[in-house]
DNA sequence: GTACAGATTGAG
DNA sequence: TCAATCTGTACT
C-alpha cells in the first residue's frame, strides 16, 4: 500500500496530525533518485498561544507566513545559520499551526544506497540528507512531484507512541517548554538523542 | 545601517 | 562543554 496523504489528513487538529505522522513515509524525488524515510519523531507548534512558536502572539513576518497556510504545505526555515528545519503546516488557513519533523528512519531504495540509523536522526540532519532547503518553502505536499508523505501501512500504533516535552525551546519558559507536544516511536533507534 | 539571537550539531 | 555561522527581524 502506497497512498499519498490527502488534504483532509492535514486539516485536522495539530496534535492529532503530529501523532499520526509517526510511521508515515516522507518521499523525496530528486532527479531520477528517490529518497524515502519513515517518520519516527515529530513536535507540534501551535501558535499564536504557543510561546515557542514563531507565530507567538499572532506575529506575521516574511519568514513565518507559511505557517498560516492551510494544512498540507511546507514551512521550512534556517536556524543557527546552518540547519534547515522541515515543518508540515496543519489545521485550517489562518491558524499558525505546524508539525516539526525531527527524525526519519532511512529506507533502502536500491541496492547501492546504504542506510544508517544516524543519517536523519535530527531535524537538521534529515534536511541535509534529503537536500531540503528554502526552495521547498510553501511546497504543497498534496500536489508536489518532488516531496510528499505517503501511508505504507506502517502507521505507529498508539501503544508504541511516546509523548514528551519538546526540545530546544527553553527560552519559551517552563510552561510551554514542558508541554508534552513531542511524539516519537518507542524504541526506534533513529529518534534524535536527548 | 547595525545589532542580535536562534525549534542544532558534532568536535573536544 | 561550547563554538560555528548567517539570515530574518527589530531598532536607531
């Protein structure tokens, strides 16, 4: 079963989308090559209330405007001057909500490609591995020919999903940084290290 | 025009 | 433990 996720999947509440993306596959076509990885770790950012969100307080800038798109679009940005962060916009248009993809489990696509558990076990690393950058800003995952998410019948069972606090947002204060909005697949070796 | 800080990473 | 590295954003 290889079924691209449709718009309706992304339009639902962000916490639900973040959880159900676990076990789905991110597919990146690059020329003749196809790079595939199973999503094993996500985080939800729910502005404008969320102090850790770039859209906190309803802020709109040239950088974060994609967060306000309807679900199914890509919000990608650079942090620390070096790493791209891939986010999937969720929810309705006008609501700044998105899901950060934090880690993938690489899948072999041909006998020449080698897969290692630490190729994409971090938000910056997975973008480097898939060659994702600003050219994907605002990409529509329901229509794009070079990037989308599909269901291959491996969606994580609820019993295998672990919820914890998000990472790297201490600046937002303990109330927000401790919200259990990070999800990952239990015992998966590709989840980013703490 | 200039100052400043960040949803990370990997080397030491 | 800590510095790299650079762009968007805010302020003068």
